[in-house]
C-alpha cells in the first residue's frame, strides 16, 4: 500500500480506515490522522474515499497517496479509536474550517458537526491558542454560518442562499408530527412561525420506490397541517429558488427582504 506496508485485501475492500491505518504505519506510528481524513473517520459523509490520507507528521517525505502537515498538536487535540490516533472533532473542525473556499469550509463543518455534534464555541475556544494561524478570518466566518442540522452539501448551499438573500436564518431539522400523532417528520429548514419550509430532494427521493411512497404520505400529512414547502432539486437554479421563496414569503404578510450578499443573485444551479 505504502513503502513497507502491505495488505492481503483487494483494492475494492480497502476502506478509508484501512488506508489511514496503512499511512499511520508508514509513519512508524508517529503520525496523527488529520483534516478531511480525520473528519471521515469521525463519521462525516460526502468525503471522497479516493482522497489522499492526511497526516499530522513532520518526518520523511510522503509517498503518493499521503499528504503530511507539519503542525504541533496538544494532547487534547488527539483521540484514539480502534488503536488509531486522529485529531479530535474540535481540532479537525479548526483545520478544515480554514481550508478551501468559504462555502466549502462551511459544508465540511456542517458534515462533521452532523456526525459529531461539536459546538462552534468549543472550536472558537481552541482557536484562541492559535492566534495568527492562516485562515483564521475564514474560520470565524464559517463558524458563524455553521449548522450541524444540514445533512448534505446541497442543504448547506441552500441555507446559505437563503441567508444571503436576506431571509432570517432558517431553523434546520424542524420536527413536525402528523395530525393523528402517528408519524414524526423533520423538515430540512424553514421558519416554523410561518409554517414555511424549504427542502432539498436528492435523486433517491425519485429513484427509491420506498422513499417515494414515504414522500407521498409525508406530503399529505404536511398539507393537512398547512405547511408550505418549497421543494428544490439539483437542476433548479438559485434565481428560480429565490423567486419561489419570495412568493411564499410574501404570502406570510412579511415585507420583502434586501439581500445581504450579491452572491444571492447568481443563476447557477443549487448542486
């Protein structure tokens, strides 16, 4: 797998955990799994299995498939699970929140938070000990917009679109029980005060027969409770989504809102 590290498994059987373990063994058990690899091991979704393994390690030059970062880690920055050391959820958030574009970092924080439940305040507290680190300004902004209720990158993008369009920050994973009390649902995001929700439907909603049947019953229950839902799919443009939300918002009797950010007016697709 890496120099002096071997396996009897086929390539198709190798998980991120196996590859991370191999990278750690390559470092002679001196490295710590970090950043996106650590986020994946914490349970974060939507991280490509083919990405290089990231190690906090200051030793020899890494082979292909491993990326090393020369950083100092405190004892509290490291957890050990299954015999493998990797950065804590808070330290991982501190690292991934300073990388890539702002929107990418928010989506990565959301995914890690959805898996671990780390708090923004805990990461802010950790950051106090790293004043002057690269990307701190972005981390501060990303933590302000972080929401562990997002269950996919498109949901993160949709939430950011609404905020930048000037709408009050939507709540996420809003619990709603059917009128007969027998079924519990969670709405992706919205404003419970107005019974207005915005939801992202992935392809599985259309392709999975069981999911489709569930969605039909769910829609009927929510209609009975008089919830207004804006359903968004991959091919909907941002401008179309904002126009539909604006019409639903106007129906609440609330005044129109001015966008916070010029990015809210782009016409690209949601995902």
